[in-house]
């Protein structure tokens, strides 16, 4: 059905975008959960520095972040100098850039959810001889489901809409690194507003549906916990 609205190259860009968002969100949850838990529980002085670094993509221009990631991951960068591969202009490079850029959209909701659990709940579980891992998986996670839902939705939606970071680190290679946001830009440059409109409408509809579902489910959570 989608192929009847847009061409093969745009279809490839759409599926690549969804794949990138799915993989990046999974990586963000795997990395962001322990980081958010540490930020929620630690009293270390370095916490403020880590929180600032996590939040930096919220105010940093995407092209600036993309530029430094390009220097880090590109040819003749420090990773390749140490014998590693060059990740620039590859799907892996897009994932790395997306993880850095969307990190605060996952870590901050999780951190807030973990803080809301409270010490009293954890102390009660500990008094029942629940170990640290047991407390986390049987107490913290169930009480933080809204945070996980918010983090997953925002991380996915934010990755879908990325432009500057993915353009800097991935370029614009059709079928390999060209995502929908870049495809839209190409169509506008070519004065092909019809194709740009279709892709933009797809992203607009997808973003609206994700946020609508998030607010609806969060509203139900509030009703059930009231």
C-alpha cells in the first residue's frame, strides 16, 4: 500500500528510518536504564556532570554533535587509528549518532520514574529479604512502567525525526543511510513538493499517533492509581 504512494527510494528511506528508530530505542533502553538508575540513586559529586552531559543534546545544535561524532567515527579518526572500523556513513554510525542524540529523551523519564519509587518502598522490600536485583525487577520496574512507556515512545519518535546528526554522520546514501527526513529535504530541493508532502504527512501522522497513544495510556495509569 505504501509503495503506491511513494517511490522505491522513498520506501527504502521509510523502512530504514523505522529500523533505525527501533534499533536505537532498544540500545537506548539497554544503556539508559542502568544510567538512569544510577542517577536516581547516587549522591556522588560527579552526578551533576553526568546529568549535564546527558542533557546536552537538548540544547546543542545537532550538526555540532554530528560533526564531533564524524571526527570520532570517521576515517582517520581515533577509533580507526586504534585498529577499529570506521563507522561513519554506515547504519551502525547512524545508530551511534541516534543513541547520543536521543539519550536525554530516554534517561530523563526513566530517572524521574525511579526517583518516584521512593526509598520507603525499597526499604520495605529489603526488609522482606529481597536482594538488589530482586527489588529492581519485581518492585522498581513494575512501579516505573509509565516511565518506560514514555522513554520508549519519546526515544523512538525523536529518532524518527532526526536530521542534522544523521546527515553529518551518515551522509545521504539511498538505501543505506538516507532516512525520511533527508529524503524530504531532497524532494524540497528538487521542488518535488508532492513527494515531500506525502513523506511529511506520514511522519506527522506517525508522530501524532505515538504521542496520542502515550497520553491516552498515561491518562489511564493516572485513573488506576488515583
